[in-house]
C-alpha cells in the first residue's frame, strides 16, 4: 500500500494514541463490531480528507472493518498527528499526511483520489472541490459523499444551488448528534485546550473576545466564562447578537472589542474577521487565534506586511512586533488552533460525529443511484440511533411517551 507520512517508525506511538481513543468512542466501536459482521462497505473505495487525529483513525479502522478500502489525506497542513498517520499507513490505509505539508497539501489530496473513490469523506470541502475541478474524470465512479463541517456544507450548498454538484452529499455536520455536541462542546473545550497548550496563560480575569456566536461560538464563550474570563462576543447577525446578550455576554463591534481584548478567537467561517483595522487598535501583548476551518478568518497577510519583525517565541506562537513596538501573538499561524496546537475535540464527542459518518456512508451505499445531486441531511433515524446508543454508553435511561400522551400529541380537541 502506497503512503507518505513523516516517519513510519512513529507507528507504535500512534497505536497507543488510537487505543486511547477507541476506549472513549464506545458508539463507534459498537458500530465497528456490526460492520465486521455485516461488511456493508465490501468493495467500496473511500477517499477521505479529514484531520488525521487519533479519533479519525478510529473511524477509518471502522470503515475498513466494514470492508472498505480507504485512502486518507489531512484536512489541514497543521492538524496531522504524525504518529497516528504512521500507524494508519502501517495498517493498510493509503495515508498521505504529515504536519506542515503546506505546499504538498493538494498533492496529498490528488494521491488519495488515485483510489478512484466510490465515496468521498470531506472536512471543509477541498477534496470535493478538487474532484469537481481538476479531476472531473473520476466523477463517474462516485456514488456520493459526506461532509464533516459547517464550512464544507456551506460550500457544497452553493455548488448545489449553482447546479454544479455532481453527486449527492450527506451533511454530517447538520446531524443533531453532531453539531449540538461537536461544534458546541467539542470546539468549546478543544479551542481552550489549544490556547492553553500554546500560551500557558491565565484565562481568569482576561477579556476574551469571541467572534461568531454560532454553535462553536456558543460553546467557546461558555467554556471561556467557566474559566473565569470576561467574555465579549462580536457578531453580524442581529438574532445571534441578541442571544449572546441574553446569555449574559457583552456584545460590541470588533473595532471596540479590539481596544480592550486580551485574547481573541474567530469562529465565524468567514474571511478577515480580524483585519488590520482591528489589529491596529489592539493592546500590546494581545493574543489572536482562529478556530474556524480555514485560516483566512484572521488577516495574517496584514501582520506579515505591517510587522517590523516576527519571531517564533513558543511552539505555535508567532510574536509580531509592530512599528510602535506593540507585540501581537498569533497562534498556530492563524490555522484552527484546537487541532494545530492541541488534539482537536475529545474522543467522547467525536464518537457521535464519526458514528454519523460511518452510518451515513452505509446509508449512501444502500441508496446507491436513488439520490439526487444535492445536499442531504443525515436521516433522522440515524441521528436518533446515535443519540440512543450514546445515552446507553453513559448509563442514562429516559422516559417513554404513554399511549395517552401519544394520542394527546396527535389531537387538537383536548384543551383546558
Ligand atoms: N479530534 C478530531 N478529529 C477533531 N476535532 C474536531 N474535528 C475533528 N476531526 C477529527 C473536526 C470537527 O468535526 C474539525 C471539523 O472542522 C469539525 O466539524
């Protein structure tokens, strides 16, 4: 099996990381046992572009257990764990990923497409976009794809609207058991994790500015408040701004927050949310980070052009010195700080996201040829099955509707 990783000798270390994740992803391991018996993915070729983490390895092994042949590229040049990549390469996965593969990022995607995939599994949309632009000849093999994250789903929805989407996509991100948990609690915790590992700074008492109050921003604002930070939210959407205000956060425009913020995090899915204008207003020593999928949320080019010097002062911390001597600290080159400076979301929450991925691929194969070239949600029965299985692993039992209640819910006559 072809592969390109940093160092195949790191495989043993990777094996330990993956074993740890397997012990904390009970729903996905349960699905792996089913897949081993049923082989629902027998003969299916899957090209994946995911963050190469210990959690992703558990998903990839599950797909392989189901009979699939899998090729994997990293979904961000800084998010690959080289030990996990080595472990996967040593275990029959065509893995093309190593930390820092900036220039070769698209070369890796081209390598995994050589598998001539029936199914694409994407995180952010670069694999799907490459297929629809540079490798259209491979589209004839594809029966469908899945998409892990908000940014990717947004891109595929635009492709559908413009009539250029050439195969059905399941928006795993939109599953309730994905974004209510992964985006909120996963991004919330792992972003704090990335900031702490990179800076080892105190959060309590700091002005912590969160740009974007979607599910990721909600989770992050709450986790930062839990650490004692004074959280400020910046938004462009009136409804989300209202929600943030009534959740007890200060809300103000970025140009005002820039003057008082100590730590800034972008989680908007948009571009240049922290621009030169904001950076010019920042205090000496301000820390800026991004936790959105792409690294364009912070205008790093502005920093590169306007700083008089820059220094890698800590791993994942670039110190930019401005003309007037103020220092600005950029984390992880502006790339997603949770995966670049830490390990991404915890395995216990990726358990549900990746259970949806595995069951969505199975559903795609079962519905081969019956779907249109559009973006589908995860079927609700799959979503709820993941929730039921997760509750069971947590030892949580819930009530059931009585026959009388079911009747009542379906009637309109009974009033006060
Ligand atoms: N540990 C992880 N492994 C991880 N943490 C977050 N993500 C991860 N993928 C693999 C992804 C989330 O599902 C990043 C995506 O952008 C987000 O949707």
